[in-house]
């Protein structure tokens, strides 16, 4: 009987602890959550490096207004924010970091990449979550336009009806969405030609 009571007590204690954590998480649902840091797709960068790109500068990504709808992401009751201040800046930083990894970044280069985010969305479904990002990329060299094209990336991830599962899953999915978008850009022969020597 004592064993049963001990087991019952532990079960109730676990249930209470889990309930307190879940309540704390949901209560803090209105508090902003930080998007995780971007991590490069090194296979995509290796392929881009093999094309022998020229030196490239990166213009200020748009839109810069942190209140613009593409710079504000809602994960149900929670708000996802960029550690860079805006998701446009997050994308710009990712571009600069990637080009730097293959020694192709030079802020004074005559070839310049400009990016404008058109769609930036993470949707937490009941079972499956999705992400979508559309970005207009323009490449100029000495004020002559060499490329103007819109790229789209979509990702999918496991979600849940429960916020305590779905919200962190959506948060973790964001850098993967940016990586998928940049993978599309780097693999495009038109982009490769535009930044080529």
C-alpha cells in the first residue's frame, strides 16, 4: 500500500510540475521569442564557390521598418522576433555571412546584391506546420542591372494542437526557412551568372 501511495504521489507531483511549466509557457505566450541564429548550408556554399563568383557587396535588405508585416511573425499567441532587429536584417546578415564563408564578400565591390522580403510566414498547423518566404533579389554591377528575380522557399515541420509543442517547433523552423530560400538563390544559374567574374 505504501508503494502505491508513493507512486501515486510521484505521478501527481509530475502532473503538477508539468501543469505549472505549461501554464508558465502559455502565460508568457505574449512575450516575444527570439529566432534562432542562422546556420549556413555548406553544401550549397561549396557549389556556389565552385562557380568562382566575383566579389559581391550586399545592400541594405528591405523593408527596414521593424513594424512592417514581413518583420513581425506571430506563432499563435507568441511573437517571433529577429535577433538582428528585423527579419530583413536577419536575411542581410545571412547573405553577408554566406558570401564571407566563400571569400566573395566585399562591401566595396561594384557588384551588389539587394534583397526585398515580400512574404515571410510561419504557420503552426494542428499537425503539420509550414513556412514560406518570397524574396525579390536584384543584382547590379556598376549601376547596370544584371538580375531581378523573385525566389520562393517553403518548408514543413511537425506541429501540434498544443502550444507548448507547436510554438518552439515554429521558432526552430525559421532559420531553416531562410536557409532554404538562400539555397534556391545560390543554385540558380541566372544568379550565378549575375555575380560571376
